[in-house]
């Protein structure tokens, strides 16, 4: 089943102006593809006009056509004022460039940016009402992520952006370049930008520095016209002079060309891009089991004060070891954070004597050879063979996580009946849902199916 589009796009007039602009800036589009509204998953996308073989270049974008803080008309000022523009996101220079270029009638990128006469077509959960987010996306992790985003955006605009644009009234105007527009542009960057991969360094210190300072995002005209599926057929490649969209498997005439934004679960796609892949079609889908749920399960079985103190000590040490890890991540083939889960189960299932020895030895020695064994043990194939006590903890924590979703939009009666799944299977009822309801349902059902599978594999 085809995915929904990455995001809605605009009608013919602006598109023709954009394609003419592409010619002027040296963007080379293969004669085997075209941007079209017909035959794509929704609105515009890219279609194959002829059979395309693996390795063929679909289009080439010169670096001069990219839009980022180094190519904007205000690049010199942004470079000069780099220090006061530093922020936790690292996006402020690009966003200031977009604020300027989007509202400038003389912008070099006007035919590109005019594809979005406004940003009301963006449907990220950050633009939903808080009530809709909390009701439709409860348990998915998205409402919490959006609340964090909105708080960070407001802080960044108030503390960094507003003082800067007020200082340069010849280029920006607080009445035009508002918090609302800034928030819309953040969503625009989330949905449309690309990030150049880090170059591999031989020197370990250089590698560590690169990890601390990833390449900033940039806008890549034409590449952002392609929609995403996990089973994609094209990929963006970076060279010193240009960026190239390359076919990674044969595409037949009439098929849509799909890019990938990486191995992204449905909740990430909805949070960052405003869409989700249809239920069960996203091979990269995941579900989180909060670490706190493991703690809740452990404490439920505690009988004595002595045992409670032991669990509290174990939990305190585990929190120190796990640092900021908030959840165990499960994919369709098993646990993706198997080392962390293995550590948590070992610590929480220790006897008093074992834990005392563990503290005296200041932990255990890491054994790289164990990594492969751990990975296999926490795969779908290995989970049924775990210790009974470990399986019970995983099973109960997963069950607690499923309960956190509430009833969603589905209505069902009876123990073990998932109302969301009933709704997903009812094609007539599904068709009657709004776009937001459908996307939220796809996220919830995808996550809960992984958790139900986990519960089956760890059932006593």
C-alpha cells in the first residue's frame, strides 16, 4: 500500500516558475523523470517517465542553488555575528536566513520559496491543538516531544532571535518576522531540510569533535519534492560540487520515485514531517517501553521493607548507569537497545549478595564478545529463551506501556480486545476518520502491535 505524501504541495503556476528557476540555476533534471500531480501518492511527487536502472542520476543540484546561512544574501552578517546566534538547536542562522529570504520580494530563492504561499499545509502535531495531541497521540511519546519543541522554540526566539532582528531593523522586522512565522519555519526545516553526513575522520579526536558539532541543516530545492517510504528507490548523494539523487534500485515507467529520510519510525515521521506510513508498511517502526515502567513492575512485587530498600538502591545505581536513557526501544525484530535492557535486567534481578558484590567491584567489566550474544538474546528469536524472571519483567512492563495509550479512538468490549485494531480493521469506519485521526491511528497501532508481539514472546 502506498504511503501518504511527505506533505501537501502547491498547484501548477508556482511549480512551473520553480522548474524554470531550476533551469536558470543549473539544476539538471533527467529526461526520465518529471514532477507531477497525477499518479503520485498525494499532490506532487516525482514519477518515472521511462524505465530507470540502478545507479542512474535522476537530478543534479549545484551547491550554489542550496539555501543555507552560507548562500543567503545576509550570509556576511550571520557569519560576523555567529557567536550571539549560538543555540542548543544550532538552527538559528538558517532560520534567520529563511526569515529574510521568505519575506524578501527580491530573493534569489523566491521561485523556490513561493511553492509555499503560507505554511498552513504543514500538519505537524505542533500545529494541532493540545487537546487533539493529548487525545489522539497519548502513549506515543509525541505529545511530550512537541511540548519540549514548543518550549525550546519560544525560548530560542525570545532569547536569541528577537534581540538580533531588533538590532538589525533594515533586514528584519519583529512585526513581520514573528514567533508564529518562526515556528512555521522550524516545522518547514524539520520537514524539508537535509543534513550533510559527517566526513569520516581517521583521527579519533576529530571524530569526537564532529559528533559534538553536526553539520547544520540546509534547504535542497527539488530533492524535497520527493516523498518518503522506508522501502525507497532513490537516495541523495553529496559531492564537493553538487548533490545528486541516485536510483538505488530499478524503477519502472510510471512508478513514483521515493527518497528516504533515514530509518524512521512512524512516530518520528509524524512528529518531524507531519505524516505517517500506513499501518504495518513501515519496516523501521518502533515502540518504546519507558524505563520507569520496569521500575514500577519491580516495585509492585516487593513485600518487605528490606526488599524495597534493595530495589531503591538498585534503581538509583541503574539511573546513574543509564544516564539520560529514558526508554528501551523495540523494533519489529526485537530490542534495538539490547545492551541497556540487559544491564537493567541484570541489576534489578540481583540478590542482596550479588548487588553488594557488584557495588564492591564498581560494576562489571565490559566484554565486547558478549555484545553479539546479547543482541541475539533480545531478538524476537531469543526473547522466549530468556530467564523466566527477566521475561516476566519485560512482559509486565510492555503490558503497562500498552495501557498508557488508553482507548484511543477505537471502541471495543472485552479483555484483550484492542479498540484501535478493531477500528483499523473496519474499512468503512477508517475512511470516515479525519487525516489527523488516521495518522494518529497508524502510529498507535504500529507501536501497540510491536508491544503485543513482545508480550507474546515473553509470556510465561
